[in-house]
């Protein structure tokens, strides 16, 4: 996906988080599994997601 598309999707999805992994190949989950796990863990434990502060129906 071109960088501009990724940035647009991240901007339009209310709870999105765009994470770039420099040097990772096409399948980032297999070329940088620890970095992917860290990013997923950080996303899933975001305080705003856990306490309901994010309006998942709002558009940015």
C-alpha cells in the first residue's frame, strides 16, 4: 500500500494507529515479529481505548 494511502486510512479510522517498521520486508509480521507484537500490545493497552474515551463512530 502506498504511504499516502496508509496515512489516509490511519487518519480516517478513529482508533487507528500507523506504525512504520524501517527495514521490514513486505510481510512485517514475519520479518519483524517482536516489533509487530510490541505495536499490537501498545495499541491494545491504550488508555483511551480501555476506558471508552474514544468515540469509534466519529470521523476525523
